[in-house]
């Protein structure tokens, strides 16, 4: 039971970390960034390559975060910002997102190559378990749990306690009015992409350690599920993104435990359809949400 | 201090300002009066850089600012308090005031400016931990003006501070506007439909009609002008 609990939580937390980026970006510019799953994939690759060339795990982890943040900001500056300034529609942004997705997935064929990369014994947590009472829990699951909690606290502190976090919430309400306060909305938007991308990169690193491998399409399904998690939780809301991720993690784990593992990947899509029909504003929103 | 020359502004093909000129000198309260749709809000949005499809020139302290971005203009000390208040409803009163001091690096100065605003509007102190969206209209207007003051403006652009407020609240707010101008030496450009109260507190007034300045002069004289009396004071 404890083992399954940690399975569900670590899976859910991975979705949550990705989901936050979708949600924060939507909160600030009403854009669903469908390239977001690739920041997770690229973060995972960056971490794995770092580990393989012998960089210590904690630095590799940091590199994953930086790469996720950097690529995310790059996509915003090169892709979305010019569209925003020309007032292009949502369809243009969607096509741009899909193009970036395809570009990154195919870029991996060039470097480091089409084959999936296994971590093998370069994985610092491979096979390690910790014992809690009578239960053995893989160290990585515990690690995902602890790291995610840490990152969430950090995120909350940034968004609610720092100047730039307050600026994020101000820009989420209105770019024009924020700019009257001397805030450069583009800077704040880029920062939001960096935060979201960094969290996705972190999730990628954790996933690579958990699965012990990376491949170029690894961002697609988790990306979609994390998007669903954001919608389920009420897109734009930080707590909603986390709750949505955890919910999907639990539903998937439960489906496996009760022997229905074939529905594991379908559940989130069914959930999405149900939410869109029954409560499009998201499950966890009471009244008006606070966007960021 | 602020000189506007031959300003035209377009919304697509529609010309909302048809070439207006006016100026604001340091220390003055200047009012621009005009009925709904005259172009008052447009004028302020052009000055603060929010509208870019313009012709003509705007200079502030001798320097043209037409190419500046809104956040750069705010940094120069031109602070625009938008129509309908525009407080951040999702932030607390205190956070709104903090955001007002975004351009000030020194945190202590922001804090002491917030204290000063609490002295001007004690109501904001009582409600400092409340989300701004839950304030009454009058309180939101106080917050919007207070937030503008945190940035230590050289000139404050006020867009219809009286809009939708009860007469007593309007009086209270205009008293404060006068006080900010006298005691804190903040120059004020006030845009209003409420012609009477604006002319009472300002030195000079410009009358705006469908994108053109149709009359200008010393407020105390204009208030007795037959045209103004008829068209704007309902006399
Ligand atoms: N976003 C907009 N798009 C098109 N026309 C606009 C827009 N905003 C204002 N206008 C037009 O510009 C004119 C001036 O509007 P505005 O500056 O808001 O007037 P005021 O503030 O004096 O009531 C009006 O005719 C209005 O319809
Ligand atoms: Mg107006």
C-alpha cells in the first residue's frame, strides 16, 4: 500500500511539475503552449548526457532545469512574442507550438541520435531502495516526492513573495495596466516561460532516473497528460495544476493496481472529456480563480 | 513640462484625436473636460504609450517620448491612473501598492511611500490584506491613486476619478488630489466628464469635443463662459 502510494504520488508529481508550466503560461498570456512537453524531453536528455559524461547528479539535475528554462524562454522570444506583437490569432500560435514540438523531436535525431539512450549504471539511484517500516520503496520515487515538494515551495515563494512574482500576477491580470507601473510585460512573460520550462526540465530529469532511459518522443504523452491535469485543475491556477497532476497519478496507479492497466493511458483523456462537458472551469475552482 | 503638439490618434481607420495641442507646466493642475467619447481616455493612453498609431509630438521635460514604451514612460515619472481604476483585483491592497513602486529599487523607500499613502487614505490601511477586487468603487479609486503615488510621479495622469462614485466620495477624492498637488508638488493632468468639479480645482482647462480642443483658458474664467456653461454645466 505504501509502495503504491509512492508510485501514485511520484507519477502525479511528475505530471504536476509539467502541468505548472502549461498553467502559468496560460494564466499570463492565455496561450496553450503545446511545445511544453518538449522542454521535459530536452531537460531529460540534457540531464542524461551530463550523467553519462560523468557530471555529478546534482549538477546534472541543475543542467536539466537550466536547459528546460532556456529552451522554453527561447520558444517564447523567437516564436510567441513576435506573434503577440502582431496580434496574430490563436491558430497561428497553435501551429507555431506544433512546429516547435516537431522541430525538437526531430532535432534529437541529429543529436544525440535516433536510438533511445539508457542510463544503466550511470543512474545514481538505479536499483536503490529505502525501507519504510515493512516496505521497500525505490529511492527514486522517494526522491521525486521530496524534490517536487521542495520545488513547489520554491515556486510558491517566488510567485507570492518576490517582486517578479507579484509582477507575474499583475501581468496576468493586464499587460497594459502593468506596463503603466513600469513593468516590462515581455520580461515578465519570458520569466514565466523560464519558470515553467525549468520545472518541466526538472521533471524530465526525474523521469529519466525513474525510467532509466530517454527517447525523443518521451515528452508527448506526459505532455498531453500534464495539459489535461492543468485543465482538470482549472488552467491558470497553480494549486489546480498540482492537484490535477496528483489526481491523474492516482487514477493511473489505481487502474494498474486493480488490474485494469490497459485503461491507464485512456483515463486522463476520458477525464478531460468529462471535465469539458461537466465543469469546464476545472474541478478544483470554487469561485474566481487567481491566474498566473 | 508636458507639451503636446498636433496630436492625432487612430483606431484603425478611425481618427479619434484630430490634432490637439496643449501643455502642462510644472506644479499645475490641468483639466481636460469633455463628454463621453470626446477622446479623453485616448489622449491619456497616447501619452503613456499604450496607443502607438499616432502622429504629432509629445515631449516631456524637453525630450520627445513618442518612441518610448509604456514601461519606459512610467519610469520617467509619468504615471497614468487608468479609467475604471484598473487595480489588480487578484492582488491584495498592500501588493497593489508594492507594485506601484516597481521601478523603485530601494525597498525601504517603497515601504515609507506606502506609509504616506496610508496617511492620505486611512481606509487603505484598514483593508491592506484584502484582495483589491473586494473593495468598493471609492476605495478602488483611492487605491489606484495611492498606487500611482508610490512611484513618486512627476506628473499624474488621472482618468475620470469621479466616475461612478457617490458625490461625497468624489469630494473626498478631489480634496486629496488638490492636497497631493499642493503639498507633494505633483503636477496633475486631470481628465473628466464632471466639468464643474474639475474646473474648480484646476488652474487651466481644455475642452475636448470629438477629438478637437474647442476651447481653452483659465479655469476660473472658463467656468463663467457662456458656451461652457451651456454645454457642460447645464446652466
Ligand atoms: N479600442 C477602440 N477601438 C475603436 N475605437 C475606439 C476605441 N476606444 C475608443 N474608441 C473611440 O475613440 C473615441 C474616443 O474615445 P475615448 O478616448 O474613450 O473617449 P472618452 O474617454 O472621452 O470617453 C470614441 O469615438 C470611441 O468610440
Ligand atoms: Mg474615457
